């Protein structure tokens, strides 16, 4: 099938089968001649064709490079292919520019079909779509194709090829430069007629290895990145330049490198910037992933239509009313259009990765597109025109839903949302919450100002923590009965609850909290709301404070400083899961179990308290520092704790460590300082960080005594060599040891190791050790290296059911039969008194063992 036939049919059937035509065109393009030809050094003009060839829609003027497709000359075949590619490009642009082409077909062209003729998605095309553009703008190929669809109601392109030149680039690679006239005629999206013609150039690279031709650039003027970036920067307003300079902390003049860094920005927060009227400047930030435009004066989103890497976009509080420009933003994870004039969200049905969607206080009525958002976890449709929750029935991952202030009366579709934890139905006419009975992960229900009359459906929800039902039919008796049956749930039903809470506080607590929000002792409702938003509270040294009950309301607290108070019980703060720092030093607190689930707790100070057990905190991997100085916590407690939470620093014996450090030799101090830097300001922490090390290695130092290691509480790996150490007795306190290497040192006796049953790896090579008898008690030993010692038998290993590796080379060992019943995988016994016959016998019995013998 020839190109003329394809093009004559394409536009007459465009509405019926666009993608079918593209497929046929590509088939014709790739079967009309072979790409895999060697580079031709000369160009050959075509002679009069033997058979007349009717050209496709693309017009080709007579030039020195015009050929027929019947020639066998490789260069002519390549040039014919180039013409076909230009014809296909014309066809793609016209398909995208036609108002009769379906959105689905356009999407396929933009996301898939373009790859048939373009090298990759980063190919640059100089923009020729906007009239009277003063600044050269280059776009990625997909961005350019999207804009053909975006800028025009209907448009037709016609390419007239004037010349095709064969050239070589700086790498001596063959490429073709097509010179053509481009005519663009049609109607813009605003209804303005256009008809203009300009010269255009298309460069097509030939890849001899892949035997392929692909477009690598399209331009009117040769692309110059330096010039383009400089022009882009110079045309920015003062405010935009200031924004970018602040973003990258640029204080001097802006260099080209700085401009390149600006265009590579991935996160930009412009919220509350009243000077920004448009966001045209963002078109160059193709790597942008997080963009916050909330509470700005922008109205037009078209400049961000090509920011396809966007993952988070906040448009709340803007004047944006149309989000159709985001039709290709399929990587969005978080999207916020709260308090905008948006009424149509059809475009979001393609945002398949969306996890958070907020459309509060908008005029949206049709929420059908939500049905495709299977990854959605948070949905806020508060104060919208939504009337049914049917679209959310398929949202299996939904975690948080807010339908407050809407016309919703039926929540049956929620029954399928098994992951739902937080539900807001405030100010609705919902009366029946029975569908929630199966939502087993529900933690918080906001049902203020609704028609609900009972909480029976919530009785078996074991994850439930709070129910807000102010101004409903739930009275005190119903609430108290529910809380009695579900002691872990707090039911808030009184509209004056917060005021009542404040009135019950002691004068001392009122004084503390009033000072925190800088108000008087009789705060207004608005000021009371600020109290509940506090993120830190400090009442250190206030001995009159004995109870933390008032802090229950402060759910956002992150820092609590309560040292030198009379506080004994931490249970009132058990729900404050955001606490990062807690100081209860010099208090009578004994029990830390309340903090079990404080997964954000990083620092706990409990010096000089009554704490007796820290095991309850061992599973808290967020905990970085634990201070229990002056308590009953000892080495055994800390060893147990660090075995489960080795990343946490436990500070508990400063005085002892100070005396220990003072008594150390300079040699030992030198070794330790290479492991941990001991600084004056952090000396307390540094000394503990040292003795809580899990590994210690040192070589060739004048160390003869290991007593310095007795303060270590979590040492698992001790390797030393080239010392004068002869006595291992000081190691008996290191119960956590798993790997011990004592080499090239005058150690003779291994008896102290009998108390270290946890050792799995032992290396005593090149020492004067004579016997291994004590190793028979090391039931966890997996690896033993006794090469170069005075050992002459391995009988002690006979009962070790875990031994996998033994190196007894260069010893007086005579037999290896004691290892025949062990799970040995590697045995090195060269240069010993073991006979070859014994080795062969051993190999037959242990065929899977790697024996090194010669």
C-alpha cells in the first residue's frame, strides 16, 4: 500500500479509526525499504523513474536530493525513509490537531506512537505553535505534541520538503537534515483563525548498529541551550527571579550554572505569594515534582500542562476553575483544589496513582471519575455538591474520608472500604451508621450535627478510639454506656466540652497553658482552640504539677518537658502519639509502659527517676536517645535493651565511665578515639556511645591487658592482632561476644572463653595455644581458625553440632576423624600430620565438604 492511499483515506475516516490508520501507516513506513544500509559517501541524483510514483500529502519540491523509492542506492533508500517519516509526522500532527479525533486516540499518539519516529522523549522541538513568540522556546517531543492538542480547536499542518542533505556530525555519525516549509492553518482554542508559513529543519540520525533512522531535533533556528536558558531567565519578572534566587540561596549574580540548577528544581512552594499572577515561568522546570500554589492569584494552569513529573500539586485557595490542562499529569500522588471554582474533575480519572485528593468547598457535583482512583487513600469532598458515595465503593485503599457539609444521607458504599480509619460526616442528614459495622479499622468518627441516634454499629470495632457526636441524639447515658462497654473509646458529645475541660483545670495548669498561647486566664473559644494545637509544653520545676490529665486534649504535642515535677503517672498522655521528646527527669515516675506505642518518640530523659525497667521501650525503633542516669538500670538491663534496639544510645553510668576513662592508658585512649570522638560538650553521650559499640578492631599496638573492655555492654565483634596480650580473663564479662579474633599475640590459655557460650567465630591463629579442650562447651561455634598454633588434636570439636569451618593448617594435628559427624563445610588441614589416606577417607564420608590439603 502506498502513502498516497493511506493519506487519502486517513482524513475521510479520521473519526472512525485513527489508531488503525496509524498502524497501517507504520507498517507501510517500515516495510517499504530496509534501514540497514552502510553509510554512503556520495549522494546520487535520481534519474527519470521507470514508474511514476504518486507522492503522499507532504509536498516535495524538486531538489538535488529528490529520488524514487525504487532505487537500490542505500542513500536513496534512506532519503525515501526520511520523507516517509516527515509524512508520518505531518499525519500525527494533523490527527492531534483535528477536533474529530477522540481523546483516547490522541493519548496513544502522545504516549506511544511518537516513539516510532523519534529517538526518545527528550528530543527537543523549537516551539512554532504560538504566534509572535519573542523568546526561543524548546520543548520535549511529548510536550510539543500535547500543545498541538491544547492550543487549537482545529488545525492542519502541511510540510513542503525543499531539500534533504546527507551530513556527518562531530562524532563522524551519519545524519540527514531536512529543509522544509511548514504551513499551519486552523483555529486556536480561543477561536482565533491562524494561517502562517515558516521554514523548519528536521535532523534525522542514522544508527548503523540498530539499522535505524530517528528524528533527533526539529527547529527553525539552531538550538543553543546557553542562549535559550539565558533568554528564559532574562524575560522573567523581578519577582520570579527573586523566588528562584531565594529557593537556591543565590546571593551573587546569576550564572549559567545557577540557571541550570534552577531549571532542575524538584520542589517549589509559592503558597501565599500575592505577587504571582501567572506561572508561565514554570514551563522550564521539567523536573518539578512538588508544587504548592495555594492561596496565590493564579487562574491559568496551562503553563504546567507539560510538567508530567509532578507528584504533588496544591491549588487550594486560588482562582483556578479549569484543571483540564492536567490531563497528562498521570504521576500525581497528592492533589488539592480546596476552596477553588473548579466544577469538573473528569481529568482525574487518568490520575491512576493518586493517593490524596482534596476538593473541599468546590462546586463539583459529578464524582464519577473517582471510581478509577484505586490507589486513593485520602478523599476530602467536604462542602461540595456530592449526593452519592457510589463512586467510592471501589476505593479499597481509602483511609480517610470527609463528606461533612454535603447532601449525603446514605453511607452504604462505605461498607466496602475496609481500610478506612477516619470518617467525617459532620453536618449531614445521615441517620444510619450501620454500614460501619464491618469497617474494622475505623479509629475516629466525626458525626457532629447529624441525625444518628445510637452507636450500636460501632460496638465491635476494636480499633475505634474516638467518636465525636456533638449535637446529635446521643446523650450522656448513651455515651457513658458505650464508653463503659468500650473503655478504650472516648465519646465526645457535649458542645461545651472544651470549655468545660478548661473550667476543670487547676489554676496552675491554666497559668501554664495561658502562658503557652500568650492569653489570659479566661480565654475565648478561639484561644482555647489554639491550646489544642500546641506542639510543645514546658512546666519543668513546677512541683505543684502532679497530674498530666490536662494534656489529653493536646493531641499535637511533640515536646513535653516535665522534669522536676511531682508527676507519677504517664497514662493520661497515652494518646499523644506525636510526641518526639519527653523529659521526666527528677520525677517519681516508675512505669514507662504507656510509651510502648510512641512510634515517633526520639528522646526520653528519665534521669534520677524511679524507672526500674526499660524493656518496654526496646521495640521502639524511632528512639535515638534514652537517659536513665541515677536509676536502678544496670548493665544487664542495657544489654537486653540494646540486643533489640542497637541504634539507640542509652546513657546510664556516667560517673563510672568517667573514672574508667581517667584510669585508661594512653594506648587504650588512642584506640578508642579512633572509634568515637570524645568531645567536651558531648562527653557524657560520647563515653556511652563508645562502650555501647558492637565492633572493635585494633592491630599492632602495645596492649597487654584487656581489662579496659570490661565496661563494654554490647560488644559483639572483637578483633585484635600484634599485641602482647596473654590473658583473656577480662573478656568473661562480654557476654554479647559473637566473633573473637586473637591473632599474633602470646595467648596460651583459652579457659576464659568457656564462659562465652555465644561465640560463633573464633580465630586464634599464630598464637602459642596448645589445646582446644574448652571449646567443647561453645555450643554455638561455627567457625574456628587455629592455624599456626601448637594444637595437635581436634577432639574437643567432636560434640559441636554447629561447626562449619575449621582451619588447622600449619599445626601438629594428626587426625580429623572427630569432624566426620559435624556439619563441616570447609576444612583446611595442609601442612599438618594428617595423612593423605585419612584425608581421602574423610572426603568420602563428607563429599560436600571443601577440603584444602597438600
